[in-house]
C-alpha cells in the first residue's frame, strides 16, 4: 500500500440501481445507492425507464457520495465505472459520466467488469477484516448471473460453472411473480420462507453435467404444481404461502450447493465465498455456514449492503486495477455482453 492513500470514485449503473462510492485504499468512505421503484408496476426492469432514471440520479448520487465521504472532488485520483455486463442504455450513463468527470478532473478511468466487482466486494475493509486467501471459490448469484468462479488472484478469475438458462435471482423473481409478489420478489420469498416448512413441497431438480446450473425446469415444476393445486383449492397460494416459499427457496439452495460442494471437493479448495444479490438470502447464508462446518470450509459472506448492486464493489475493483496501472482510454465504450475474462 502506498504511503499516500489512494482515493477513487466508483460508479455502478448496470441495471436498476444508480450507485456512487468513495474508497480510500480499501476502506469505503461512502456508498450511495438510489433504487428505481418505477419498475415495480411492470413486474421487471424496463431498460428504457432504467436508463432515464440513471440520467436523473447520477449527478445527485455522486454529489451525495462525495459529501458523505467528507472529501473534496480534487482529492479523487481516478474513476472506476462498470463497463459491463448489463443493460446497455444503463451502462452508457455511468460510463459517460465517469469519462466526463475524469476528463474534467484530469484523472484516469478504470473500466470494471461488474462480475469481478461482486467477487472483490470481499476485499472491502481494513486489516482487521477477515478476507479470503487465494485461490478461493466464489458462488456469484444475482438477478442476471449464476457463476461458480475460481478466483486465483484479484484480477485473475475463471468461471468454471454457469447457468444455461435462468439465473438464481430470476428463479426467485419468477416464482415470486407466480405468487403475485411485486418485482423483485426474491426478498419477499426470503421473508415468508422464514415461517414455512421447507420439506412440505418437493419440486423437480435438474441433473446438470460438470458445474453448470439450470433453473428453468424448477420454474416449470412450480408453475404446474401451483396450477394443479389452485384447481382443487383456489385459496391454496394464500393458505400455504409460507410453506410454498420455504420449499421453493430450499430447492434453489439445494441446486446451488450441490455444485458448490462438488467444486470444492474437485479443486481441493476450502476457502468458499458467496456474492451477488441472492447472497443476501437468509437461507443461503445459513446453508453456507452449515456446509462450512460440515466440510471444514472457511466461509465468506458479504455484508448486506455489498450483496446487491453497489458502487463500493466497483471502487474496490478499481483499487486493484489502479495498483496494476490498468487504466482505460477515453475512447472506451460500455458493453452489454462483456465476457468474464477481460
Ligand atoms: O446483484 P443484484 O443486485 O443485481 C444483479 O446484478 O442482478 O441481484 C438482484 C437479485 C434479484 O433477483 C433479487 O430478487 C435477488 O437478487 N435478491 C434476493 C434477496 N435479495 C435480493 N433473492 C432472494 N432472497 C433475498 N433476500
Ligand atoms: Zn450485480
């Protein structure tokens, strides 16, 4: 770590949260997130509306992040921004802002891969914070991705397993939609599941090769199950809500952990982390602790504020890129389908 602390601005705008953070070395000074309620009534993120909301939010969010951090904008030495993957119209807003801000301040820009950000959120914090040793395995589970990542170093990662259809967060959100919850329904399933019996209903589980995932069969199995039950008893969902949520959540968790345990055994790695929006799920967090005890893993669970999309994770990734001089050119553009390995 250099003698003079490195202060960076992080920007995240890949989906429906506009976020800005200020980081001083590995310590977060501020992390402001503006959500977008506008999508709730449409049952999912509407890209055009998300882009417009980012445009409205970006300047006040950055101003708030700088003010909360108690710094002057002249102290910022670089801007880390999410280049992709995500919604193009949303990414463009953060990317353009980062480039303009850096140009005005005459500082470098760092183009961050959003998925690296989720993983590196585990390195936020000072010396006192317990951080994973390399290599470790990170299960990144969000609304858009399900990835089993072999993390060899800060900026050297390999996706060893991924979903061939829906992401884990989509499995939660699509089930939530069937149950009549507003978007995103994952947190509501979590809430109801806490009072339900997870063994009450059983749903189909995929039989995937290697470390890959599939959630579409589960979704269909839930749909047919609900349709069948509702024919017999139209009040079924209402009466059994807690048990349905607990059973669905349990199925998703079982699917996730079978592959995580397999990867840990096959690679001989016992440093295990989870990341992404779905890692906020209380059942997922509990299961990781249980599996950790059973398999003698060292487990790493992100703080809630660093699970769902946030700029702090982009800023910490920028910090490690800055150390390696991995700066981007002003000609860089946002990319919706950014591949994992840069
Ligand atoms: O990482 P994230 O904020 O955005 C993406 O990059 O996709 O993840 C959002 C996803 C949504 O699908 C949301 O329903 C899910 O994370 N999520 C949860 C919980 N909190 C957020 N799913 C289950 N239980 C939760 N507590
Ligand atoms: Zn994300």
